[in-house]
């Protein structure tokens, strides 16, 4: 609703806590990790997230355009990693709830959450946040939530929210648009135009992140049908989530939420229909990979580059350390003359900075965070350049914004050239979502024969336009597509492809 001189502006609180949690990682995610991501309190939320392309920025801009009185609470994000420490979660939750209580009375509450956050002692974080918030704002105050499409959705979460929306794309290029949509839905609720009635369905499907691209089957089929459904006036929105396979919870995996305007039978019927979307093509959706040496051999035969070598088992966006070495070793073993790879290795960065630009040094890079991602690689190379690791993304719609705002900081960086391989060493792990990551220090992506990306799908928005070919590698790592390697304890069974 647009505020008019004759009516007071709606009071709408806004905030969120987002984390994609890899429960099989040993290292916990701490409060310091959120402080390194985005941790905005009160008015800082408006200043730091406004103008970005994140989901919450879409909410801020659309709500402001309607003349609403926005009451910022807390917004916290951290890079995907291990289970969130209990004290960190309680500190963030307590702050969010306190600020929400101080904002009373409220006409509405807008929240940006993830859907796959897990904390020590709490397997269903998003439902816990909403249940606690509901106690504060009351049953009559509408709560609209924007989720990541990798959320693991529980029935409880559907029950405590008024409306749940989710990104429709992976790579996530529609986050801002979905934030705007969340405000549009809230406006309809505030005008009492709709009575939201939701139905939830779970296809019992556990997709590795490598199979969650929304341009590929099976998700492309589900989103196409969901878009058709949303053209019906009675449907408020349809959220299709692929799930995050490495967050071991009872509701890990794909899900569907259909929200109608007071038509529960239509909601249930539509959710049941979408529940069956993956079955015709679920086997073909599972990825097929090459060993790193075979992938490099094949890439070397392609005349024009760059060829993108996908190291999805070390998918930084899925919580891995970003220091896996198997792809690097394969390029060095094959004497690649124009290759590029990014490794998160603060120790190696410090050695390069002490040596200085132009120095030739011998050191070990990568393979230091854990035992999942290969051994440290002994190399001798020249320090080509050093940088502060700050860059502005080239892509206008970029999921970086949810974590960093308009600028990305990778910590100090070093460009180490070993033979013909260009290694970008960073203090802070940073997913390959934008070509400026390489370009900022002088590595030209288009001049490479092959580029290793530590990602499952998110790299595509940046790299697909310049890639001549894409080759998936079967490397070691915590984000392996072979889900049988992981000891699930909480996941409801049976589920495909484990059973």
C-alpha cells in the first residue's frame, strides 16, 4: 500500500540472518565469521545494504517507494561453512528479537533468511527465528519471508510464516527482484486483499548442488510449471527449493510451497502436482565427472579458451575452504601454459607479501584447512603482483551483494605465477561469482587456456559468457556430488539417490 496524507505510514520492521550450513564440516561458524560477512545493526542496515542487489535491498527500495516507515533490526550473513556456534546464534537471535520488540507496534515484518541454517542445538533455525518473532509481533501481524532456493524447508516454517518466497534462479540473479516481490505481497496483506493459505510438499529428493542449476533439468521443469501456476489470480506465489544436501536435518532436500488466496484445496493440489516434477529425469540429473588429469588433458585439446574446469567438490559457496589442490597439481603436471586458479591460503599470502612483488619463492600452497581437499602443493614461482583484495563486481545482479555489499574484500592477495599457471592467493575464501576477482590483480580471464572455478553453479553467470567449454571434475572435497560419502544422521529416509 502507498502511504497517503490521510493515513499513517505502515510501520514495517525488516531484518534477517542468513547462513548456508555445511554440517559435515568440523570447524564451526562463529560470530567473527558474521562480522567478516555482513553484520548490520539498526540504521547501519539501511546504509550498508541499501543500493546493493541483494534480496533485502530489494525490500528496502520497494518499501521506501511505498512510503512505509521502515524499522531496521539486524541483518547478518556469513559465508557458507560449518555449523553455527550456539553462542553466535543466540547472540544474533537475541539482538534481532530485541530490536523487533523495540519497534512495536508493527503493521508487518519482513525477513530475509536462508532456509539451510543449522546451529548447535537447533536443526531448524529459520522456524525457530520465526516462532520467536511471532511471539513478539502477535498472530495478526503479517510476516513475509524471502528464502534462498537452496533452503531445506520444514512444515513448521510454513506454519509460522504468512508467506514464504524463494529465489527462482541459480545462479542467484533475481535476489533483488524477489525482495521487491516480497514487499508487493506484504502490501496486499496490509490492505487485507488476500488471506494466504499455504501447502507444502517434499519430493524426497536430495540433489547435490551440481544438479541445482535452474536452467537445467529437473529444476527447469519445476520452475516453468510454477511460473504457469503463478499466472492464476488465486495463486499468491510458488516457492520451489532445491535444498542444500550438506545440511543434515530431517527436512534436507527439495521442497515446494504453494500459497493461494484462501483456497487450501488449490494449494494442496498444486503442491502435489509439483511434488512429482523430478521423477521423469532425476537419474539423468545426477552429474558425471572426469578425473582432474583427464579433465586437463581434454581442456588442452580445445584450441580456444578459456575452458572452465569446475572443482565443485571444493565449492566455496557450499562451505568448503577453497584451498583444494588436485586441480592445480593436474595443471602443473601437464605443464599448462595459460591456466588460472584461486586458492584461499592466508599463510601463503603472508609469505608472498614478505618476499615482495618480483621475487621468486618456493613454498607450499593450499591443502591446509583440513584433510578433505588434497595435500599442500609444493611450488616455485614468481610473485607477479600484490593487492589489497578489494574489487567491485562487474555483474549488476550478483549474489556477492548479500555477503559483501557493493564491494568485495578478499583480504590481502598475491598473484603467484608457477610455470604457466597463474595462482591467485587470497587471505579470505571468496566464491568465483565475478570475473573482476581475477581481473583486479592483472589476471585476464579471456587470455587463459583453462580456469579452475571452485563452485557448483554460481560461477555460470560470470564465466559462461566467456567460456568455450565447461568440464566437471571429480575432485576430493566436502562438496562432493557423491552424497553416499556423507554420514547422514538426521535426514528422513528413504530419499533419492541414497535409497
